[in-house]
């Protein structure tokens, strides 16, 4: 049976002759049980009628960003939230360029910015346009931004040229989409819901300044990517960082510690494993200034009164329904001692001890080396994971955490 039943596929169509093939793709998706909604650019409508897609999917085509009627029904943000997958075929050179610079000047580009679903593009264009350095540069930019690109096929083109730029046939696109939804029963994290906090929090002092730290978010994002690859349903709650959302991960953006806590509490009941990797700012100013704090003449000191922020991890670990809780302890001295104390004090199941005084690992670096401390039968055990890239280390950590979670479940 197909894994596409009730999957919500937002099919995007931009201007290109290959748009006619997308009609058949829509038909295949609907036949396989997917819910399909279609978004067309103005260019797309020059090649194929929206009515064709309305007839094939049973839903009107969405094509306008600023349309009162559309916003009253399913507006652009609802559509962005609705989708499990955004699949754009054909993706024209123009659309790719607009997405690469983050424009939001029509419904399609706005949706792509707003959605947390994976966005896949099937570029299709004249071979000269495809091979132009501008398009090739846009491909690199798009991949850096987390878009997935399907390389176009080579062959005879509608314009008579020969070369790369043809959109793959609808059957091929369909099996791609089917593959994206395939459940991998034997993956270690299959069926698990994992929530991960990542990056720094920021606490405003006034409208232009804030308190924060150097967390790059790399470790948390690598963990989220690894968890999704291992089959988990992943929610990544992230402070401001400059990283793309890993494929298959639902990302929620937060800024302050209080926002982080609220976002975590909102998903707590729906979380099996909670991994707190965020570098949380522990204090905030008692009162955020309404206007920029001005330096007074000859002022030598500025006193800010800070008040304690909630401990997000400890709050989750001490409230019901309690997920399996894993913390991170980034320390510069007595790393394991402090980590053990945090494991006890915050009531955790496991903690990842991390020496951030070593500049080859930790904050901002691509590598890490950690020790996993965990409770079993009332004693604390330790497992050292040698230095590796944050990606490799995340996979190993996730595998260990999943094993501990299962052992814990079996005991109950
Ligand atoms: O900052 P600290 O060393 O106490 O962090 C230990 C763990 O607690 C980390 O996993 C961090 O994400 C989490 N934490 C939190 N809320 C705080 C402080 C830390 O969730 N206010």
C-alpha cells in the first residue's frame, strides 16, 4: 500500500512548458491517496489552465498572495503550515533566483519562506539557462538554504535544443515523492517524537541591544538532522542562528528564554524524548527599556538589574507528562563533576558533558567530543564518545539515547 495516503502535498508550478507534465503528476498523487493543493505562479498560468488542476485535485488552485477571498479560506500561512511537503515542478530559473535571495513577492515564494515542510524543486528550463553561472550559483545558494534540488534530465528540449534542463517524467517525480514518505520500520527512532532545543536565547535590554552568548546552534541542528534520519518525528525549537532547517524537521523559532519555555511546554505532552541543547541565557533585565538606553555625559557605569530566567530543562523534567530528558553540560573545568551535579539537580535521565575550554571542540566548531552520563539502576554510568564531526557524534549520541529510552520504557 502506498505511504502517500492522507499526506499533504503542496504542488507548486512555475512558468515553463514542462508544466503540462505536472498535471499527470497531480493525478498520480491523488490516485495514491495524497491530499494535493496546487499553487501556480502567474507564469505557470500562461502554460496551463488552473482549471485542469482544480479538476484533478478537487480543490481550487491558489495563485494570489493578496486575495481577500483566498485569505478567508486557506491563506498563505495556513497553506504553509498545512503542507507535509512542498514540491515545485517545474521550478523556473526566475523562481529559483527569487527563492535564492529570499524574496516573498508572490504566493509561491512567500509560502516557501513560511513553511517548515521540506521544499523540493524540479528545475526545468532551456539548457543555456540551466547552465548559466547565475542559475548554477542559485542552485548552490538554494541548497545552502535547505532546499532540495532534483537535477534535470538531459535530452531534447521543447525549444529544439539538446542538453540538460528537461524536467524528469511525472512517474519519476511521483516515485521520488513516494520515497520521501516511505516509513522505514527498522530505523531506531521510528515512531519516536523527539524535541530538541538549540542555539542561543536572546534577552533584550532595549529595542536595539540584547544579552546572549556564542552558541552557533550547530550541535542542536546536527542532532535534529540525525534524529530525523533515524526515523524520529523531530521538533527543533531554535534561538536565532544562521542555519537551514534540516530536512524532515519541524522548526519553531524563539528568541527569549520565556518563549523557549512556552514552546517546549506546548509540545511536552507530545514528546517522548526531550533533548536540551540550547545555550539558555539564565538572567534577563528586570525591565526592558522602551527606548534605546543613551549614554549620559561622563557616565562611567551602567547598572542593569537582572532577574532569573526559568530553567527550561528542569521545568520539563519536573512536570507531567514527563518525557525522557537529556541535558547538555558545557563546562570549562571539572566538566564531569558539574555534569553529574546537573544530572541530579535537574532530575535528568542523561546528560552530555562537553568541555568548551578546548577550542577544537564546542561552541562554533565543527567537531565535538563528549561524555554521556546516564542513570541506570540508581547508579550513574558513563560512556565516552571520541572526537568526531558534530554530524557523526550526533548519530552516535542519538543511537545511545534511543537505547536508553527503550530500556527505560521496558522497565516501566
Ligand atoms: O546552563 P546549564 O549548564 O545549567 O545548562 C545545562 C542544561 O540545561 C542544558 O541542556 C541547557 O539547555 C539547559 N538549560 C535550560 N534552561 C536554562 C538553563 C539551562 O533548559 N535556563
